[in-house]
C-alpha cells in the first residue's frame, strides 16, 4: 500500500481571524497505485556525516546555499512513480466542481464565496468524515477530532461564551448520510481508505509570535505546514523508540505528499531538514511551479512536493476545504462576540480594507474591554 497526504491553508492574508493549515491522509492499494520503486539511475544517497552539518532554516546562508545547489539538483529522477489520481479512482462519486448529485472535492475557492453558505464545503467534508465513522455534530467535536487547537488558543481571541455551533450548518443530515454511504462504497470498491484529517488553528497572538520567531509570515507558514506534516506522518507510521532494534521489515509504506505552494518560496529543503532531522532531505527539483524532495530507503520512500495549484491533488483539495471551513466557523464566532457589544456592527471576513473599517467600529468597545491588539490583530 501507499500513503497520500495533501496539505493547504486558509486565511494567510487577513488581519482578523486565524490562519488555518490542514492535512488529509489516505491509504491506496499497491496494485496500480504508482508506488512501485523505480530504477535508481541518477539517484544517490548523501553520506551520513552531512546530517551533522545540515543547514538550519534560520541562518542567512540557507537560501544562498540551496540557490547554489539548485543548478545541480533540478530535474533529478525520482525514485517513486507519480501517485495515483484519486479523482479518477473515485470518479463515480466525486466531482471537481459544485454538484447536486456527487460530492464536490476541490479548491475551497470554487466551493465557497461569502454569502453563499457552507453547503458545498460541508457535503464533501462531512461525507468523508462520516464514511470514516466520524459524524461530528458540534464545532468542539470537529476541532477536537482534527486536533486543531489543543492548547485552546481560541479562548484568547474574543470567543463568545458557550459558542459551540451545531454542524452541519447548511447541508442536511439526510444528504450527508446518503453521500457518505455512496462514498464509502466507492472507497471499498477501489481499496482507497481515508485515514485522518488534521489541522492547526493559529489565532492572531500565536501568529504574531511565530512571525517574530521565524522572521516572516512566509517562514512561519512553512514551519507550521511542515510541522503538521511531521505529526501526520508520525500518527500514521509511528517512529521506532530510541534504542530499539530496527524491524526486520520496514513498517512504513511509501508516502507521497503534496502541499500547495507557499507564495513565492521555492526552497524548502532546510525547513524539511529541521522537522525531519533524522533523514537527509534530497532536493529533486526546485522551481516556481513546483519544488520536490525525497528521503528514506527505497521500500519506504517519502516524496514531498510544494506545488502551484496543489488543490488539483484530491487530498490537498480536501485539506483546502477543511481549512476554509474551520476559518469560516471561527470568524462566525469572532463576529458574534463583537456584534453583541457594538450595535448595528456589520460582520467582517477579516481582510485588509474591510478589516480597517471593522477595527475603527470596535475601537471604543475594545478599549473598554481592555483587549490588546496583539490578541486579535495580525501585524502582517
């Protein structure tokens, strides 16, 4: 078998509300999966001593080092074939655009727009969750399942007392039951298995601290994403305990992960090395369109790609939907908190110009409540 992981974010640009990073993981069969190890021509392992001197992600030399190396690594041959296309395997039940009959799993921008409700996001997301026997009917249950806010940072972000929205918000339970049954049958027929959905809710105070620590919001996003990737991989394939002998057969199946690209960043090797320090990260290709990396033995090879339009990969599309859903529900709570304190306040999505309008409207109430800007306003 092989493992597919997709990752995406929502809310990278706003001043209000959380940044959300999400991941979905899937198991696919060996037969026809594309995970057979290819010829190792053009592939070489770096010697182990280099692990001790691997560049760290916060040193000024990191970008320069990997820029210099780019000319020698571009277009190196991968040791694993392309991962399977889940859109093809699940085409009887999954669509790439809004649908009344099938489950739409796509970039959240295609499925959600302000004022149009959450139905399309919910039909896909909750149908998959219910097929995994996760009928999550409350905000708190959804966040707990995704392990999205284990330290309860939302309580510092102007959260209404007792807020715990009933789910689904706009889709019907009967519709979700029907779709989840169809989806489960399609997965059984194709031997595809959704394994888990994980997320991180990064509220403004934590976001500001991470930006200060890593030097830029782009670096903060990359560290959050790769850190979550590490957690997902450890959940699926727990690392061996220190001092224990290696297993006779590797317990880890090959993994192919696709992350939507982080703005203008082309080089991710140092950040991957930081979070997967026991491996030597091998860059295969680094460019504006896609940056690809591999590590591990042939039978348990890990491939990670940061790709423009990564949502064309179904696991990444569902991650996009998860991130957007969590952010929109968080913004509903945020707006509810302030609308009970400021009469006739129009809600905000948190973005740029409208955020300034909202900031002025709540200024007096914010001073009266002694809420510091650091807790609710992102500096970048």
